[in-house]
C-alpha cells in the first residue's frame, strides 16, 4: 500500500508539471551536440581530434606577429634598395623661374659726376628654364657599395624572419609533445587511481572483518587521496598545454573535454 501511494504521488507531480507547461506555453527543445566534439583524455587520442602537427605549425607561423614583423622588415629593406638605385636622380633636375612686376631704381650719373640720383621705374616680366647636374665625388665612388649594403640588410632581415619561424616551430612542437606526454600521464595515473580504489574497497572489508587495524586503513586512504590529487594535477597540466597550443596556433579546437 505504501508503494502504491508513492507511485500515485509521483504521477500527480508529473501531471502538475505538464499542466504548467501547457498553460504558460513553455516549449522544450533538445539541443543535439556533435558527438565528435566530445573528448575524453582517458579513452580518446588527442591526435585524432585536432589538426596534424605540420598544419598546426603552418597556422602558428601565419598568425605569429613576430614572423609578420620580420616579413614587413624584409619588404621595407627591399624598398630601401630601390631607393638607393634611384638616389642618383637627386643630382639631376630641371629648374624654371618666372618673374613679373615693377622694379624701382635709384641711379646716379657716373659720367657727369653730378651728386644727384635719379629715381626710375620699370615694368618687367622674365622667364628662365635651366637644367642642373651635380657630380658629388663621394657618391659616385660609394654608390655601388651603398646598394650592396642595402641588399645585405634585406638578407639580414630574411635571416631574422627565418629565425623567428624556427622559434615558432620549436614552440609548437614543444607544446604538442608536452600535451601528448600529459595525456599519457593522465592514463597512467588513472590506472593507479583505479587500483587504489580497489585496494581501499578491499581494505574496508578487511577492516570490518577485523583483519587489519585502523592505521592501515588510514594509510591506504591517504595513499588513495594522493593518487587522486596527482590525477587532478595531470588533468590540469594537460588542459593548460592544450589551451596554450590553441593560443600559439591561433585555432580554437572547440573540444568538449569531459575531464575539464
């Protein structure tokens, strides 16, 4: 009779909930999530959930601001080479002058030597066109050497860019391998944790049967707690390396980590 009353009470609660949903027009929808986004570090392999290593490296190189900065420096130095080759033109040019207006003069008659000045006025318009060409000796001698120096700056900038690319590659490879290493540590620590749980279960039965003292049970529980803490630490390290890898490569993997 008691069980029947419980069943009736549960049915009444469900009827009330359905009535509220119908009255207020509440619609229930189920959001279906892509199962491929779920990731369990214990059972799944992270290498099968993210892009291959070379693709991650290419993405990191394309998105790294240090590499972009060195690429801009290469382009800037190339423009300097072009400017150095055209620098000779600053010693050659055209010049034109045009004047128009009234000119006033105060003249003295030098023939008669009379101490008298004559004020004269004239209206003039002048126009002149010319070409100038300079030959600086140092520039003529050093022009070829200056162009070579600008070219070397381009090569130096390219080497700096290659150095940054190698640094990015090493960073991605390091994070990728550390992530794989941490996943292996998670699996190993999980196995030890499962063994410790079995030991605790057996120890509790032995303690209840009086086969082991309380101190031994306490020691095993402490050991099991240490295993649990170590497992949690490995999970945290794995998640940290995964997030760092996302930041470096500039890609969000959008994985739903079951142990996060």
